[in-house]
C-alpha cells in the first residue's frame, strides 16, 4: 500500500474536492474535516505510484543528487547554489564499501586524504587546505578541539556533501578550503532495514545495519537505529593488537501536524586503536621497501569516545514563514599512551623516541535559531534566512612525557620497553564561546538570474586559554569580532546550463597550541570562484569551476618545537576542477572528478615564500563506475571499477621531503539473488601499488594498504 508524503514548497497546488479525495484514497491518512477546497503541497507517492521527489535531507536516487541544504540552509537545487557543492550519495558509499569518511570524500575533485592523526581519526585536504572539521546535519564539531577524536562511521550517513571554499556565512568557523557535511538517514514510517556482515584482508570483521519503522503503531512517530561494530588488525606490524570501533545512532522523527516536524538524532562512538605514526622520512624521501614497518611499541594504544545528540524542530507558521530551532550537545574523552619518534640520527640507522600520555575531556553545546521567510518585493521573489547561533566548546588535555630507548630505522624491533622519567608536558584548558548572527537572501531577479547575498557577524566571543608548559600564569580572555560576507550570482541561459560567480570569506578563532603566545590572531580567508553546471543527460550532470583562495594567519607545526604550532603569514591556493555524476545508460552509473591546484606560501617569516603547501598534489582525480544487469540471464549481476590518482606531494611546509604520485585501482563485483539478498566482493589496490596515502610531517606518513579484498553479505529486512 502506498503512503502519502507531504512537503511544503514555494509552489502550492489547489485541487478540486473530487480530485483531492481521489488522491487521498491512495493511502491511509488521518480523518479530517474536508473543506470545499483542499490544499495539497507537492504531493509525492511512495511505492508503485512513482519515484519520490528528492529533498535535501532525503535519499538520492542513484549517483546524482539534485538538491542540498549545505550551501544555503534551505532546500535548494544544486544548480541554484553560488558555490560548488559535490554530493556522495548512500549508493556510492555502499557500492564502494566505504568504511572511512576519507574514502567517501575522495570521490570529489580536489579532495585528497590528509592524515589519520596517528591512527586516531582522519582529515582531508580540500582545495589545498587541510581540515579535520566537519558537520553533521549542519552542526559543526566542538570548536575547541583540534581534531575529531574518532574515525567517523558512515553507518547512518544518507549522503556526504562537500561545499568548496569558505562557508562561514552559515557555518561560522571553518577552514577556507571547504566543509564536509554528513546528512543522516531519517526514520521512515514504512518498515525497512538492512543488515550486512563484512570480512576482509588483514583480519577485517564488521557488522553494520540500519532499521526503521513507525513507533507505537503511529502514523506520525517513526524511529531508526543504525549501528556498526568492526575489528581491523590492519597490515601494519603492530603485533597482536587490533583496532576496533563501535557505533550506534538512534533517531526519532515526529510529525504531530503537517506543519510541524521534530527530529532527534543521537550518535555514540567508541574506538580502541593502535597509536600509529606511520613511516618516517629521511633525506628527502620516505622508504617504501616495507610498508608495514612500525616504530612504536605494543603498548602504544589509543582510546576515543565521542557522543552527540541533536534536536531539530521546524514549524511552518504559514506558507511564507518557517521557524527552526536546533540544539546540539557533544561530549567525550580520549586517552593516549604511546611511543613517538623524535628524530633520526645523521647516519640514518636509529630513531630517537619519547613516551607520551594524554588524558583529555571535551564538551560543547550548539544552538541555532532560524527563520526562513518567503516574500515578493518589486516583482522579485525572496527566500530570506535569519539566524542566531550560540556555541560554547571546552577541552582539557593533560599530558606527560618521558624518554624511551631508540630503535632501528630500517629494522625496528617491536618490544615492550619501559619509559624513563615521566614529567609534565602541558596542562591546557581551553574554552571557546561564540555568538553568531547571520542573514541570507536568495533573490530571483528574473526566471534566469538569481542573486544570493549574505553575511555573518561573530561578536562577543571569548577565548580563554590556560597552559602550564612554562608557567602557571593565566592569560586574560580574548574578545573576538569577525565579519564574513558572501555574494553570488547565478545565471541560467537555458534549462540544462547554469553559470555562477561568487565571493566568500571565512573567520575562525585559533585553537592551535602556539608556543609563548597566549591568544594567537584568528584565521581569515577569502575565495573568488566562477563555475558552471550542465545536465549532459537528464540523469547525468557535469560541473566545473575555477577559484582562488587566500588564507591568512595559518597555524602550522612548529619545526623547532614538537607538540606546538606557529602562526604563519599567508597561503594561497588557486586552480580548477570538474566533476561528473549520474547515470549514463540504464544501469550504468559514474561518479568522479579531476582537479589542478597551485597551492603555496605567499607571505611568511618562518617558511620560505613559494614553498608548496604540505600534502597538496598539483594534479589529482578519481573515477568510479558501475554497471548492473537488469535483464537476461545476467540479471542481478553488478560490476564496478575505479581509479584514484594523486600526484606528488611535499610532506611539510619546509618542503624538506616529498612523497611520490600514485594510482590506485579498485574493483567490485556483486550479485543480487533476489530483492533482499546480495553477495559482494570489493577489491582495493588491485595492482598492489606501494605508496604514501597521507603525508603529515617527517615522522607521520601513512602508507596505503596493499592489495586487499572485502566480502560482504547484505540482507534487506
């Protein structure tokens, strides 16, 4: 039986009474008094009645998304966005068996892996700038923490979206390269679910699933629970230790009336992993003769725990005004007990090490109060957004360090050596409180021409920073003010083709631990971008853009003091990119992109002007394509293949060493026995290439995994 789904949109359809009653008979609805005329808003039928129109928070059909709320915080067509937005839908994540957020976003042009943060988390480089910041349903992670303390699981991800360039006008803080936004899977009234069991090379074992249904036999209350548990010993020579992660995400959706929507989403993650810095660079390169070489100790372990709950309430006061309230709470801990490399002797035979322990707690609250207004003035149609955001983040890491015996550079021995003379390294307390006011107006000047203009003002912010590395003096609070304007123009000369141009800025208080600097200056950035988007086919879209981003007051690792940062001068990244996503022929899907970047230091007193930015390739690109047979004796068989190319990169801002380019070939094959059961095998690094996936600094260079395979059985419940 089909079910009616109502969604408010700018356009309204008025049906005579007879047609309205006929439409209502398609599915069960709550009995209501019927007036002489019934107003239905963008009626969509699920099931045999036809496909469901895409919405910004809902599923994507295939590999090509058409709508998003990441760029504007309103449900907007991608072609009407003034900045580049790339969307990786759930189907791509599933077909590729992506287990890391990094794997999903590398389907996007000019996005490459950045670092695994010693095996604790992940970051990525967007348009030349490294970032560990991402958002979930439009809410950024804790502003006070320098990295996300666990690897983000994708079990409850409906889609992963990347907005390129500064996005401070709506997100506030953030890196100028862009922001990743994870859109979560919403509960559905119709019962649905899936369960997958995965096993693969190097001992990978994983169980994941998601189940959704109406609750309490209600037609207004629905729930979903997504979960995952995995163990991954990895290919690294770390002894008998293994990496494990546990993730659960319960969610509830309640629609008491057609005009009111409530969504509650929670996420709980625990991670146990080996503290792994990767390979060490020496004399300008990273030796790759043994990618499993490990310089740590068996007891080098890490534990991270991140919890989050978000409540989102929307109410349509009338067809022209929607009120929205979002409340988010985040809290967690992480613990490090590990050995770390500190130097290589001149002969390149031994590696000096130290022991490091860190105990950290963190918490944050984020509230967003917004109003969306739709009105006309002088013949122009407006969609205006007014908002206020309050963010309060806190962290308290306490760390000790001691001396460890050195180990061999070429043949390190895994042994349980004991640390000597633990002493205080640092005791930090950091609090960041922000008040943000933002406004935006999407103006339809003509049917072909749109103007998007907005600004954000972060004021009254307090930045409290206490440290005990050299003394126990407490610096005064820092009052901050930042303005982040954005303007974009969108022109659609005819229906499949769109052009746009935009200017955007960013503002972010520093969270870096800068030696002998109590309150480092905030970071700012700006971008100029032009782009185009064209539907080559009704189901296939090609987009392209050219841009220049300038970033000031950038924090970077202090080359003279391990564990601290320095504030550099100015960095610039400019280039172009192109992305393709969609269905070429029935059953044949593709997603991919290519990019060129010139990313370098343009003004500095610490590093040489003209040096390339760390980890940034000049050329990069990826393509992933699948074909599924829908007819004949091969019906149910699917094939997939892809190539990821990343050019040569420097490992640090000194450009003291570099890592080579690589091309990784992946493949997949699956068979659907029926509508419920699927057996799949994904092969990663088909050619068994040796490469550095993520350079970070001299002592942190993550090698790519050798040839491996993942087998999975999936059943739809």
